[in-house]
């Protein structure tokens, strides 16, 4: 792959993936927990369990969306350039 062209494209795809992951997590958390925002680790109103579960769900969603967007970007680049 032509790294000079691919690298900037992967940064854009990564940034868009991060934005998408944040939106997906917010929707999932809202539907599952019935709250707009996930608990912060320092928020006294939530238990350890709630904070850790929220962080685990967020991490899983971010990881999955990141992998999917990076893969889609690589496949799209290959199809567009043949490289």
C-alpha cells in the first residue's frame, strides 16, 4: 500500500470511527440503563459494579467499531486503488 496516501486516510477513518463509537455507546447506554450519560469513575452516586460495567461496555463498543471502520477503510482503499 502507498503509505503516503493511506496513512492520512486511516487517520480520518479512525476519527470518524471514534465519533461513531461514541454515538453508538450513548445509544446503547441510554436504552440499557435508561440514562443519558454513563457513570464517571469518580461519581459517588454509582457503585463499583455500575462504573466497571459501563467502562467494559464502552471499551467493547469502541474496540468493535474501531476494528470495523479500519477494516472498511482498508478494503475501500484496496478497491479504489488496487493496492
